[in-house]
């Protein structure tokens, strides 16, 4: 009797494993974004950068950056929390390129 019970348990486990493997082998309907991209479309993920990197990219001083922000002529910062401020790297680089034109 215990051999029959043990075999039934083994059969149930084998069936559960087979179902799990079948589900795992199916392609996903909505693939996850690929590593290093923001949306899975091959575009690089946008970084949020600190003021020191903004200064380095633009070649401008902190006061000038904040003055242009107040005038609406420079990308606005994000406030992730507390006193921290971050800027979108792609927005800063786009702004820089528009100034060269």
C-alpha cells in the first residue's frame, strides 16, 4: 500500500515539474527590457546625473545653470527626495547640442 502511495506522489510531482518546464519554455508575450536599455527598444537607459556632471558637460557654472532654469531656458531638475537634485543626462546633452547649432 505504501509503495502505491509513494508512486502516486512521484507521479504528481513529475506532472507538476513537466507543467512548470512547459510554461517556462514558452516565449513571453511581453518580453522584459533588455539589459542596459530603458524600454527594450535598444535605446540606452537615461541616467540621472548630479550638478557636478551637468557642469562638466555644459562647461557652465552652477549659478548660470540655475539662472537659465529660472528663465525656462535649461532643462529642469528632478527632486528624488530631500535636498537632492538630478538632471536627465539625455536632456542635458540634447540642450548642449541645441546650443552649438
